[in-house]
C-alpha cells in the first residue's frame, strides 16, 4: 500500500463556481475531470485501463487523482451573509495545487463590487501575473467571419494580469453632484512589464512560428504605454530568434478580423488584452469556448483556471450554457499540473464532440450543457 501511495499524485483543486452559469459549467467540468480520473487515473474502470495502471505502477510512472474542495464564494452568498470570501481566504487557497473558477457577476450586485471582492484579489494576492488566453478554431466549428479560416487563426494572447488599468487606484470627488470627478489610475511598473514580456517571448519561442506582436496605445497615452514600448524592445534583444512587431490597439482589432493569419503570440496590457481576447473568442466561434489560465509562473501560489465568459444571467438556470470553455480551461489546468496525457485526452475528446456536431446553440447546434458534457465523457472513456 505504501508503494502505491508513493506513486499516486493527488491534485487538490479549489473549486469556486461563482455566479450564474458559472455553477453549471463548473459542475460539468468536475464531471469531465472525474471521468478523466476514472479513465486515466488511479480509479481506472476498464480492464485495459487497470492493466495499464498495473504496468504504470510497475514502472513507477505514477497515477493521479483529483481532490475537489467546493468554495461557495459567490454573489448569492454575499447577498445573504455580506461577504464573498472569509478573512483567511488566501490561506485556504494556498492549501490547493490549483483553483478552478466558474464566473463572477450578478445583476443585484454592482460588477465592480463582485470583481473586486472575488476574482481580482485572487489574481493579485496569488501573484497570477500572467493571464494566458489561447484561441484557435476547434474541429467542427466555423468562424462567424467568412474570411477567417480554421488554418488562419491560432493565437495565444498573453495578458498582463496584475497591474495596468486594473490597479484599482483612483477616486471620486464631489460624488453624487453635477460636479463629480473620477480618476482611474493605471499603474505600469518596469518590473511588472519586464516579467510579462519575458513570459510572452518565451511563449512565442515555444511555438512553431516564433512570432510576437506587442499591443499598446502609446501614441495617445504617453507614459505607461511608452514604458511598455521601451521595455518590449529592450527585452526583445534577449530573444533574437523571435520575430517581433508592434501594433496600436485600435489597428489591432482590424488586423485580427481582416488578417488573422498574420498573428501568432500577442502581448498586451490588462484592459487591452481583456478586450482583444473577447474579440478573438468571437472570431473563433463563440465566447463560450475560450479558456484562460491565471498563472503564477514561480509556482509559489496556486494558479487559477476559468473560461473567459461571464455569468450570463440571461441564460443562467436554463441548462443551455456552452461548457466547452470550461472544459478547455480544465484541460489547461490539468496540463499545468503535469498531467500531459490527460490534458491531450480531454482536448481530443472536446474536438471529437464538436466535430461530430454535438454543440450548443451559440455554435449553431441544438444540444444543452448536459448533452455536450455526456458526449465529452463518452469520448474520454473510448
Ligand atoms: N469566468 C470569468 C468571468 O467571470 N469573467 C467576468 C469578467 O468580467 N472578468 C473580468 C476579467 O477577466 O478581468
């Protein structure tokens, strides 16, 4: 028994379903992850799986298991008890290897309250300074733009996730009077820009095209954006094998729509990349399929994985949310945890299902969340 335990890897996952469809797609993601664990992990249920497991044990290759902790940190809970996260929230999260997040935002709570009490403090305190948003057109899915072909769109957006326009600094004077004045201060630090640039260059270097496009608005914003430009060109000298170019964010939206094949890895500030990644998701078929990883590259803190879409109150509770973004995010989490084979299996299962036409309404299909989830589970078990 002790030798079994020594090779079994338990991945502790903190699950925060959050609001609206976040609860539905997180439940679906846990179902898919549990199926992965049963099929490839310790509890394999097939004869072949068990034989493979014995072989793995013999070779001391290790097996895995997920241990989920459910955390009810949501707008609904906030409305009932007056807080989103308890005072020891950071300690609780640090007991886990990863965080799986659904969605945040509910009509009864102003969005800046829900974001600043839940997702933004987690990203900041857990030093998740990278938000990685891969985009490609999955098998069986078409872009709503006729000119955007599957082979043209394969991007990774590297979003600065810890400062910039989401610094939370500023204030309002003369509030609730006709003379109200508000400031929203963006903070860009040399250290913050350097570390995201290094991550972006390394990401570009790991991809076949080795191409990096850096996005700012440095013609109009003459301080922080100019520092971004400067740091970009300085860091670029350390990566001579990466082909670089620079875009203004407004022109970038046009290039993404009209010349998608000219792009590969993209690095941008917190706000710009947030906006560009929604456009990227829409171009690849639907915002419902896009994943994101909030990473602490030092691995001192758990990283957090979430679909990029929000809580979608208009369809919440109807069972029709697209779970593909949640599954893809789960695959990114599994890969980050070192389970490459499980991540590949999950991505293959997702694409077999989309290719077979099992899709939700946003992708032109007629399936519901449960139907897509069960189809992906079946594919994993094959
Ligand atoms: N699943 C992610 C989510 O709920 N997103 C809502 C949102 O507006 N997030 C802001 C952000 O990603 O910065």
